[in-house]
C-alpha cells in the first residue's frame, strides 16, 4: 500500500511539474501573429494584442492589451481598447501539434467608442467587411469572409461611449456594460444578453437573438430582443436637448425586431415628472404611453402606428411620421382626444406650460383636441381646434377681475367661474400662442368672443366682446339701449396668464350701440347739438370705470 501511494505521489508530482513547466516550454507568443491575423481577417479591422501568457490549468491564453482599429472614415483612434484579453483554447492541440483552437473570448473592462455620421451610418457597420478593388478580374472569384466562431464571447465591466462623428457635443457614456454571447458565429443566429448602467442613472437590459451578421453592414444584421429600461433621465442623459423643453424620467418595457432594413419596436413607456414645454414644470402624476413604430433604417424615417397616451382616465391618440435630419428630428403628427376628463388632466397642465390665474384650478368637465404637430422637435408648431366643456375655474372670481364690465352689466359670477363651453382655434409655436375664433359661454355673463395672443413670457394681448344675456343685462345696460335681450360690450385682456387684467374698450363702446344710448344720459350732446356739461361720451364712460382721461 505504501509503495502504491508512493507511485501515485510520484505520478502526481510529474504531472504537476509538467503543468508548471509547459507554459515555459511552449512559446505562446509565437501564436500572437496568428491570433492577430485571424481576428483581423474576421473583423476586417487591424487587431493588435500585447504580450501573451498561457495557463494550462484554465486552458486559456491571456493578453496584456488589446486594440481594434476604427473605420478610418470615422476616426484614427481605436474602436475598442482593453487592458486585458482572455482567450480560451483547446489545450491538447496546443501541446501536441502547436495549433491554436479558440473556444471563448473574454474582454475585461474594455472601452468601446461608437460613432454615427450624418447619414446614419455607424462606425461598427463595416466590421467583418473586406476591402476589395473597385473592378475585379472576371476570372477572380470573390473571397469568402473569414468566420470567427466561438462558444462564448463575453464583455465584462465595459464602458461604451456613443456620439456623432466629428461632433463637439458630449457623448452618451454607458458604464458597467456586460455582454454575454453564446455559440457566436458570423454566419448563424446566436443568443445574447446586454446589461448596462445608463447615463445619469438608470439601467438597461436587452435579451434576445441576433445574426447572421451582415458582412456589408453589421448594423443591418437581423435582431430580435426584449428591451427593459429603468430610470432614464431624458435631459441629464443627453438623449433630449434642454432647448426642446422636454424632460422627465422614463421607463420602458417592450420589444425590438429588425430584419436589417425595417426596425419595429413597441411596448409601454412610463414617464414620471414629465415636462413638455420650456416654461413648463414637471407633471404631478405619471404618463403612460402604449406605442408601436416602424423605422426605415436606410431612410432614417419612421411611422408611429400606435401612440395611446393616458393620464388617469384621460386618453389621447398620437400618430404620424418622424424623420431624422442630421442632429434634428422632424415630426409630422396628429394628436386626437375626445372628451378627456379635466380632473385627470389638471396635473398635466404645468408640464405643457399652461399657467392658470393665481390660486385657481379647473374642476370637472371635459377637454377635446384635434391638433397637428409639425416641425423640428425643438421648434414644434401645434395647430388645431381645442374645446373645453362643462367645467369650472375654481378660485377665480371673474366679476371682480372684470370690475369695469360688471359695473356696467351688474353681473356677479361668484368666487368660482362656471364655463359652459370654450372653443378656439389655437396655434402654439416658439414665438408664442395665438388663439382665434374664441367662443366662451359663461352662464353668469353671456357669450365672450374674440382673438388674441400669449407671448413666450406669458403676457396677454386679447381683444374681446361680451354678448350679455340673462341676469347680466341689468341696470345701466338697459338704460344704455342694449336692452333686455342682450348686447355687446368690448374689452381687452392684458397682464399675464397668472394675473390677467380686464380693461374696457371705451372707444369700442362709443362706436357701438352704447354711443347712441348713453350719449345723452352720460353728458352727451342735447337735442340742440350743444354739450352743456362739456363732457364727451368717452369722458363719461372713463369716469364710470374709475379712470381719468389724460389731459
């Protein structure tokens, strides 16, 4: 027994010595030119690896450095660089015949630089391609693309930088990037998993299948994947320019499918603290969007086939097209919503830059819109009809704000202002808001019509007419000749959206029915053609509204 144990010990020691000695007996660096050559041929890029070392126990060859050159039309700097490369190899062929059979590749903490030009082409598109002469001899056959095939391909703790070619803008940087590929081959479909930390926080995960690799354009290779994105800060991450006014934290759960020419994506997007206007503030509740879109990768244009935007019980449908043009995206879309509950929309008004009079809010009723959205994302123009029905502007006493008008009409609206109907044709653009064909029905007052504008800073400039009816036609209005059946009182709205100012249009009054009705009663001319008081109708009306005529 002792002799047997001694023999076993000797054999084990010999094997151990052989394992220790083999790395020194095999000059693994002699395989470096072959490894560089095969990788360069497979990728169509120059590949450089540093000093190699062999580990018999793990069956791997390690390199101190790795660099893969970029497409020269994009950059002279490396496309990928890594401090360490580990290549799994079959040990017996390496020992017996000194042939290198690669089984797996692992990149440790690599830096990957992705660039995209104005035409939409990526710097990785030419990976795997071979440069060929413009005209080949007729008898010369096409060289087949070398096939790199490994059972495992891993990227661990990488950093990916994404930017536009020849751009001075700050790149989007993804940290802690981990990529796992199994049964990788350039000529067949293979499974993959990608996880990464998003710029400015959040995470992303893609899991699916890709391939076979398109040898003429890697970005055109077929792909199918499940996509999960959490906590993407639109502005801080650089995905949306601050100049657009769009901001928020977004999550996404959906699918991505591409045949290399047409990419289809769809799923559910949820946005917290959403802001859609430069002067806006974050929405008070999350917005959910169920969408589906087709994107033509060659034309860089797409169609939004479904865009169901919901905020509580409020639902709007967004459809249309979008087109990438350089660093800008051009939209041509329609937003349609019928009878959305105002109470659910209240939290979204700040995000749209809508500022109500201080201390007030909308309660009850419905909002309907049918607008077009066109132009670059940072300079959108929104046009179309908007209708508000059966709502109330709580905390806003219209009578007190329209003191000059109410003094004439005797109307009282109370501390809240009920709105039976408000319709207008709106145009929202970077230079401000223009509303035409305003038709506002307030039961306590009558019908108000007119047009006006709101500047980007919120300044109001409106010329309106109040057609009085019901209880509003009392007192002076009847004496003025407007009569019990109603009449028209012109006025202006100035000030700001948070503090509107209602001012009488005195000249407009004098030029209307009031001129004849109040001319004599308020110091106008007598039947003899003389004015005993010396006051004109304008002077009288100005005094009525508590204002003095300038001398």
